[in-house]
C-alpha cells in the first residue's frame, strides 16, 4: 500500500481509503454487523488506515458498524473521518452534539478528520461559517482535543473550491473526482494542493458508469490486464496532488480488489493528464459530469440525477431501458419526473457542459 502525507497535518494515510456508505444493507438492517466488521478488519490488515463515515450513512448504521470494528483495532494504527451537515445541525451547539454522538457510536476519544459536509454552493459555505455556526462549534471542539483537523467535503465547481481553499480555514477536502468529471474538477484539486491541503476523492467509478462501459473509458487504462475499476482508481492516484481515493466498499471481494490499486502506482505527468482531458472533452463531451451546477430548478427537478441517467443513453448509443434502469436503481426515480419541466431555461444557462437539458428531459419523459 502506498502511503501519502495528508497536507501539512503530519499524518500519513493510505492511498486507498475505506468509504463506509455501502455496507451490505440486508446485514445492517437486521442488526448483523459481522460481515461488515470483517470487511473493515480485512482492509486494515491489507494496509488501509483511512476510514470515512458520516452520521447518516447506511440509515445511521455506518458509525455503529465502525464502532464494533474499532473495538479490536489498535487506535494508533488508523484515522477516522466523519461529518456534520447543515441538515444535521443548525448551530455550533448542535454540531457539537452530532460530534459527541459520532464519538460515542464509534467508541473514540477524538475524530482525526472532521468534515463540514457537502458544501454545494457559496451560500452553504457562508451558512457553515456564520458566527456561532457549525464551523465555530467544531473549532471549539478542536481546541478541546475532540477533533484533530477540520476539513470540508464539496460539490462546488473548481473556481469556487479554489475560493474556499484560499480562505485557509480547512486542512483538507473530500470531493467527487473520477474519469468522468476530472477535467472539470482539476482546477479545484490544483488549488487545494497549492493551499497545502490533503485531498481525498470519492466516487472513483463515476457512480458505476465507468465499470459499466469499460470500452468507452479504456483511455484511462495503463495496463490492459487489470480490471477497469482498478484502472479507475489508479488513474486518480497517479495524480500527485491526490492523497486518498475513497472506495465505498460493498464486499470482501471489493476490499481485496480495491486495495490492489493502492500499489505500484506510476505517476501521471501533466502531458498525459492533458491528453486524457482532451480525449474526455472531445470524445465524451456529451456526458453530464455530475457537477450539480444546474441544480436550481424552480419546479424542483433533480436535474443532475436525470442527466446522470441520460449518460447511459449517450454511452450505450440509445438504450432507453438502460436510462430507466439507472434512474430506478441508482436514484429511486422514474421517468415521469422529467415531464414536470416548464422549459424556463435556467438550468441550461447554468450548465457547465452546455448540455441541451430541456431536450433531454423531453426525451426521458417519453421513454
Ligand atoms: S428548464 Fe426545466 S429543468 Fe431546467 S430549470 Fe427550468 S423547469 Fe427546471
Ligand atoms: S447537467 Fe450540466 S450543470 Fe448539471 S450536473 Fe450535468 S454537467 Fe453539471
């Protein structure tokens, strides 16, 4: 396993991180954590030392599962990340309670990397940072030794990530980064690296799009023998600014395979990255990158989710069943939502890819 310095914190973390949001549902719903605990222990045995969770993950079971696993793990050999969102707490006092609940559930005395969760807009950022707000509450907890480092997770675009990084209030960032959206997000990654922050990436497989279409994403492969999921992780880790690639682990097999990507990583120079970015923007420019910039619909249509499903239409050359399947399985939605569009055009103005969203929604509604 490759280990990397997490920004300026002095901590060295494993290149592959364990994402705790996809533990097997049938197990945790019945209160049986044994298999999930084995997954955590196996990852730890294989060298993973960065474990990420959040209060809401797995219907609020994720932190409990970790709590059970951590009972038999040497605390000096791993780091834990958890989060608090605007929907969890409305002020610093409530954020403190959320933090204390996480500590209790996981049987820990402190959180190594505490995240201000899912900053989607600069208004969100302002709400987190207001006097007496969540950031203030967590900063106070940090002064008392309950938190080591305050970080943020985000869906902002590259320019806004750069603005937040420049404020100098966070030591690390967790952001969605993969072969579908990397060209669009790269600017934010570079800004965070320049600010000396640790950079943790999530959603390495583009929500499953990459392994479902290996031929279309063959440009990220540098070894024909390895599974595309491993290539997708190595593609991220080959970029020297990236500290950790988080994988939402689903099974023991998933743990074994993912960990392979944290070894023998060949760095990618700027030339190679530019070539990949060119390929992505020229060959796959009709894809929605999931940046969420358009997500301000007056009739509350969740456009990024519908456009994510439409990606299947692009990648399969017109398979409507694949779009419906993606909506159902990934987003628990059906095509009827798309018919609510009143064609105001707001989303098309905001779209970073300049996609014909209205036309796509019309097509989805007819599927
Ligand atoms: S064009 Fe349709 S989807 Fe886009 S913002 Fe307006 S109503 Fe929403
Ligand atoms: S439709 Fe455009 S703005 Fe919306 S998530 Fe996709 S790429 Fe981003």
